[in-house]
């Protein structure tokens, strides 16, 4: 696996983590809305706390994504070895 492929794999893992957190937020919002509609106050309070925590986690994951890509792609592709083995069509992640 090339350095570029390794970096893409790491980035994919970070994106997967952020996506899982985002899905959890949506699920918690849906559950809390359902609790609101039927007046389950304890579930509403618990749901709001859960949503707050998950949104904070999502914010942390998103802030890590802002600096997630640091690979020198141009330098890598300019390198003779990179041009030969790093064809975009041949990249394999994981």
C-alpha cells in the first residue's frame, strides 16, 4: 500500500467516525421528538441531554476533519514512483 493510499485510508476512517456520530445525533433527535409527541417528559429530558453530548462529540470530530488532510499530494504525484504506482484509478483503500 502506498503512502497516499495509507493516508486516504486514515481519512476514510475519520470520516466514518464522523458519520457514525452524525447518525447517532439524528437517531437521538428522532427518539426525542417521538417522546415529545406523546408527552414522555423523562425521555425528553434524557434525549435532550444525549443530543447535547452527541452534538459536542460531532463538533470535536468535525474540527479534527479540518486538519485531517496533510498529505503532499502534488509532491507525491510529481515523484516518478508516485506517477507509476499512484494512478488514481488504481488506488485501493483498506
